[in-house]
């Protein structure tokens, strides 16, 4: 074991998850979302492996992420790269130079894109993002209808994709899903020549009505369940382990860590582990979170900057033994639930301090 935490990123597991999602999508294109540096795990090696598995379209959030992804894929790996932020002020030239496709999400962005196309004298490939009920990015349905009815607002724009995003897909019975689907069908009818995309990770599992031409998985590529709980069909991609620094015996009444919020009430054997919130373990995970040691889950008692402490009972444990904080046993969705958050946040908070090891690079 290293002296601190080690983050192992299993690209073979990623490929298996991609295959599961592709089978579930039943013919729709599976376009990975690799924003925030591939959910914090490294967009470049992830994109190269997914390209080798057949992915030909990718999504990022920021222009700079798109430029980095394009460079990572290289001319030998041609792919469509969509930028969810759309077209910012003065960004058109950079988008075109990098071969990126903006997802236009406002009337202002559409006007800027059309102006650039007119100046360049050639069509600009774009996607249209529509808000069907999340009240974040995207044209309203009424705005989408208005631009289509206009004679010149879309001039010079090559609209290859119309898309939206579901806000409650992790809850299959939530009526919001059907409401958003209904609105999206209205919008899709306005752009009959464009491909359509509505579902991200959880939406893929809502059924054929939600899949359309393209789906955009993110967290489920990395093992996050579509219902925000562990799903046996998906494999853990990220595994965070760290060595035991010390094994200690505490007595009733002893305080643990800072303050007096953790006071043991019985003889308690603990292990001090060489990782903490500086490596990305969210402090709130101490309220119900578990690490794995010696074949069983061990309660997390405290999380400090560089160390955390787990209760180990009578388990065989010695200095240097590895403890799994995240992985096949200490599952992503379980850690997220303990911290009161979602799997996405758990991954993107993993810091660069932990030694990184990639398995299955291409």
C-alpha cells in the first residue's frame, strides 16, 4: 500500500457499464457525458476507452472541457463533442476551431450563433436545448415555437439535435416524468429533421418512450444506480483505498477527534486510516457511512482532513492493511446516501492527492 490513499479507476468496468447501458438503450445512440473531467476520474483516458468501445458522441459542460476532450481524442478518434453551456460571448471562433457543437439554450445564444454563421458564410452545427420543466438551461417550449415560426432566426444553423433533461427520472412513478415527456414531444415535432435526446442515466431505465435517438449517461457509466441506490447490473469503476495507520482501544467515556460530539459508551476498538476529506471523503459520511475491512462493513466514526477512524470490533487488522472507502464493497450510492448527497458529488470531490492508477487504458 502507498503511504496515503490510492484511487484505482477500472476502465474495464467502465466498458462493461457502457455495454449494459447500450443494451438497455435498445438501439439509441449512447453518448457519454464526461463533464467535470469525467466526473472527476479523468476525461481523457475515459473518453479514449469509451471511443474504443464504440462511443462516437460525447457531452461536456464547459468550452475548455470540450477543447481538452477533443485534444485527448485526437484526429485518429473522430467524434462529436457537445458543449452543454452553449455559446458564450466571444466563444464562437474557439468552438469552431475545436470542432465542438454548442447546445444553444437561450434566444441570445441562437442570435449569436446565427450571426457567426452569417459572418463565416457557412452553416454552424448546433444542438437546441429546451427546458421541459427543470427551470434551468434551455428555451421554453413557447420560445422554441417562436424561433421555428420566424423566417430568419435559425438561418445558417445546422440543427442536428434537439434535447432536454429530466428532473425526476430517479423516481419512475413521479408524474413529472410524463409531464416533461409530453412537453418534449411538442418540441421534437417542431424540429422534424433533427435527432432527439431526453434521457440521461436514470432516464434510460424509464422505458422506450424516453430514449428517442440518443441517450446521455453520466453517473451510471461509473457505477451509480439509476435509482440512486446500488444496482447489481452496474460495476464500480472508482475504488478508493487507504492503509491503516494505527489500531487503538478506546474506553467508555473517551472522546474521539475534535469537539465532544463522538463519545464512546463501551470498550471500542478502532482503526485510524490514512485518508480524509482532503482526499474527497465527505465529512457527513460519518453519520451512517461504512468502510470495508476484513470482509465486512465497518462504521465510519469521524472524518478529518487527512485521517478518518472506523470501528473494527474484533476484526483482524494491522498497520498497513488496506481499507476500502469506495469500490465494489463500499458502494458509491451507499456512501452518497450516508453523506446526504448523490453519487455525482462523491466522485467529483475525489481529489488529486490520492495516487491514481488506471486499469485497462487504450
